[in-house]
C-alpha cells in the first residue's frame, strides 16, 4: 500500500512539474508580447495545459459588458458572446480585483446558472488580469464538482500576473512609440522649417549671383558682338575691297569663336556641357601636353610631371581635361611673375577622400605652383564665375569655375590649398574608370564626292539657324527640304518623301528632335540621323546618335554628316 501511495505521489509531482514547465514557457512568451492580441494568443495556447483544466476562456471588459474573446475547451462555451458585467463571474473578478474560486457553479450566487446549465462546466476559477485597473480575466473550467487545488489556482494566478505585466509593458511601449512619433514629427516639422529658411537664403544668394553673372555675361558678349556687328556692317556697306572683306570676316569669326568658348565655359561651370566621358590614360594625356605646357609657362618656370607608377585611367573627357589642366597651368604661371616652379602629380586614392565624394577609387591630380598664393578671401571666392584678381582684359574669371564644374559633372571634386607667399595647390579628384583606356582616337571620317550629294530634310524651329544651316548644306551640294516642326517632318517622310539624311534640332515645340530621330531609327533605319543642339541632354537620351553642338562651322557640319551617313550604312 505504501509503495502504491508513493507511486501515486510521484506521478502527481511529475504532472505538477510538467504543468509548471508549461507555465514557464507561457510566461516567457508573455514577456515578449506587446499587444492584447498577442497576450490572448499566448494564453489560449498554454493556459489549459498548464492548469490541467477541461477548458479556459479569455474575457475582455467592454464598458459594462464582458466579452468572451477566446477559448480553448473540450466543448464550445461562450466564445464571441457578451454578458453584463454585473451578472458575470469575470465581471465580479475584475470589479473586486480578486480571484473567484467556485467548486460548484450551481451553488454560488455570483454565477448566472442558466448560462452554465447547458455546458459541461461544474467548477471553475476566474482570475483578473491587470494590476491597477483590470481590463481582462482568465477563467479555467472543470467538468466535475470539486475544490480547485492550490496549485491549480497558483498556476492560473501566475499566468494572470505575467499577462498583467505584459499588458503594462505593452502600454509602456505604446506610450514610448507615441512619444517617439511625436518627437519625429516635431523633428520633421523643424527640419522643414530650416529647409524653408535655407531655401529662401539660397534663393536670395542665387538671385544675387544671377545678377552678377548676367552683368558679366552681358559685358563680355557685348565686347564680342562689337567686332562681329562692326565687321559685318562694313562688309554689307558695299564699299569694301576683297582684302578688307576677308580681314573683317576673319576678325568677326575670331570674335564668334571666342563667344563659343565663353558659352562652353559657362556650360561647364553649370555642369551642362556635353561630355564624351571615357577612360583616359593620364600618362598619355600629360605626355601629349608637355610641349604645350612648357611653351605656355615660358623659360622662367620649371615644369615637373610626377605620376604614381601604374596610375589607373580616369573617367573624363580628354579634351575638357586638357583645357582644365591648361587653365590651372596658366593660373599658376600668372601667380609667378618672377618665375618659379609648377608641378603636376597624380596619385590613386581610395581612402581619406574629400567629404563631397562618394566612396570608391579616385585619382588625385595636383597642380602646384610656388607663386604669390591667395588670401583666405580670395581662396573662398576663387571658384565663383567671373571672379578674378587679374587686371582687366587679362582673364575671364571662368578658369577655376570651369574646372570645378567639369570635376563635379564627372563625379569628382576640386580642392584648393593656398597661403600668401607659399604658393597654391589645386587638387582635381576624378573617378577611376575600370574600362581600358583608349590609346588613340579613331581617324575622322572623310566625305568623298559621292557622299556630298543626296537629299537632306532639315528641321529647326529657329528661322535664322535653319536658314544658315540650309545655305551651308546647299553649298556642300545637297538638295535641302526644310521645316520648323518635327511632326511635319515625320508626316513628310510617312507620305513617301524619303531623305538620305535627317538633320534636326533637339528642343522644339511639340515633338523633340530626339523623339523624331528615335522614331525614324525604328521605322526607317536607312535614313542617316544627325541632331544639332546646344546641350539639352541629348548625350544622355540618345548617346549613340551623331550629335553636333551649336554653334558650328561648315567643316564641323560636313564631318558630322559623314559620320552619320557612315553610321547608317
């Protein structure tokens, strides 16, 4: 008999230990619950097994009613139903902040007997959830009349306390999230206010710079227009000899080319200059420039070029980079009126980059002189357009701004180190190009007599440009049909008027030149295509279509027509 009793006690202890293990798992899960829904799911999953009941129910207080929100039971109970809190055991437990232990549901005044008569429930325990103000309850039900054991009550109350803690933690986290959202909203609002203020300040600064820029541009262009207008006026007067006509025309052409250079520098400063960016070998580029740099600097300035061994190629427009380096060399020369030394160094860098650069491999080109150096005020303004310390007529003030615009357009940047009496170093950072560098440019396509004939459809909405281009084409020997709208040109082609080559402006009302060219390339691939434009993104939209930048001369137009026809062949 003693052995049997000991065995029964051992089994009971094992069962009790198993229940507390389940309860511990439930408490661990409740510790991570942050919402009422999560708490309910944990209780529904663990409570019945932990207590050893025939059924459990989770009840939520909904104003003056008790909502039986979830259950895990041997038979359906009241899931989804609501009862008045005043006549419900769960309502009593929440109102009195006490556990209701009921060994006989038919012999307790707190039990609405009719609600229990059709169920299996004969005894029960109801525990409130929520320390300060209970808002839920956890009930356990048995199918036999019996006094629930202390362990069963303790297990259920432990789960309720863990649920209460989880509920309070959830409220705390919700409050913290609300506070965090409020702080984030205030930060966004403050940031928006600061951005508006900064935008207003930038707008004022832009307007100020625009006023200065407009004045300088107007001054320089008026100076360049003077020889053009004056020369053409003398030519049109009809009283000139052939020699004087040629002289005036040459002066006018020089002024026009100077104006073109000024426009290109302005576009580079504004980062709108079309670039042919590709891999450039700095050793080859500087080697080809050395004679030009030496003659530019003169005999009193020593030139040294020092490239890091195996310096990688950079992504750049070779011609624009040459112009940038020449500008820096000229600036260095002018800062050394009594002679000195100018050095050009190149070093590959991937760390300790300027803040303006994105991480990656770069080459730092440093042009240093031993000249007079700059004051802090001059250094701060050095890259502004039209800023110059040179005497009137000895510089446009666009050199450094052009270098800065070129570097930015290529994905690099420019830095200046200078001090009065200690010279100046300009660091030009350019991204490394992983594609192999092109050693030599392809030979220009020459037009033979056969290619200088055929029919050209010319499209440009500017009458002066269209008339001038038409005269050039007629002089080359082409038959020319022209129109001012891309839609009209497309209609002409679709109706059977097929040209050998289409020459079109890009920016026009309605259909753009690029849209027209792309349409023709798809529908009529035999028609050669040439787009003429200033800079408006043609190189980005259709990089494989031959492009000619305005203004252009007769030989430039002729060479581009030859390239376009070769491309279509």
